[in-house]
C-alpha cells in the first residue's frame, strides 16, 4: 500500500523559500494525483496544490503566486516550493495521495516554522 | 471559493454515545463531500467519500449522509479511539478545494 513521508527543514527564515519533499513508497509517483495540505497552529486544514504525471497541476488561488509543485519520478518523490515566506506560513505540512479529489493516505506531516 | 461550515466546533461525549456532526456548504456541491478524522500528532485519515461511501477498513459505526449543501457525519456508538477532530472537505470545485473548520470530539 502507498505510504508517504514528508521531509525538509524545520525552520525557514522570513522572505526565503520553503522547500519540502514527499517520498512515496508502495506505489509509483507516475500514477495518481499528489497533493500538499497544511495546518497552521490552532487553525484548520488548507489545501495548497496538486499535480499528476500527466501534467494537471492546480494551486490554491490564495497561494498561487508563491507556490510550485513538481514531480521527481526518478526518486518517486514530489516537491513543494513556497517563496517569500512569512510567519503566516508556519504550519504542519502534509503530503497526500489524491483520488477523485479526496486525500488518502496522508503522510505524518512535518512542522515548518518561519523565524529569523 | 466554496465555504464549508461545520457545527458544532467542539463537543463532549461519552463512550457509547451517538454523535452527529454537521457540515454546510455555501453553494450546492451535490455529493462531492469527504470526511476525515484527525488525531493529534497523527496523519489525518479519510473516513467517508462522496458524502456517504465508507472507506474500506473504516468501522461501520461511522456513516455519512446528505447532498446539496447539508451533510452529516454520524458515529453511532462512540469508542475511545474516536476522540479526535473531524473535518469535512468539498471536492466540487477542483480549482479551490476547501475544508470545514473542524469539530473536536472530546471526552465528557
């Protein structure tokens, strides 16, 4: 069965770029859709973006100008880049497999803190 | 964006209780509604998709209903492992997927 694991720096400085990797095991990255979701402290869940091998990529309109999601099939990974981060981007970031725009399964999440 | 409003935002219940959580959409979303369970420190889990279809492996005490703008998640007999936060999510607008604010279920 598919399993996901997020990785990346735990702290990012304001105005810099947040880069995260999601490693997929038990299934090919070339199948399905893949998505990033975040949860800011004390708040609910926010969908960030999704992509697939066939190139259908969509971004949350509120983040679209700062976000890039991409696939690395050679490593069976997909990536998130979020530019010009501020304290508002402090959150637990989750990666997930998407089927018919529901999310299952999810990775355990990784906390990213924006701080100087 | 389609706004998803859950109620209540929190509730206290006892083991064995029947629990009902409501999710309302700001516009008609047919049955494009999914429910998740989120325990602190763990990955969220999909419980129900397409408003009423139970994900494989999810206990049958969980059920979902509704269509259009009004949806409910029901736990027929609350178990100790069910104390968590529950989220609805609409998948009607695939360019702007959105979640409800969550309902925290804790022990009375």
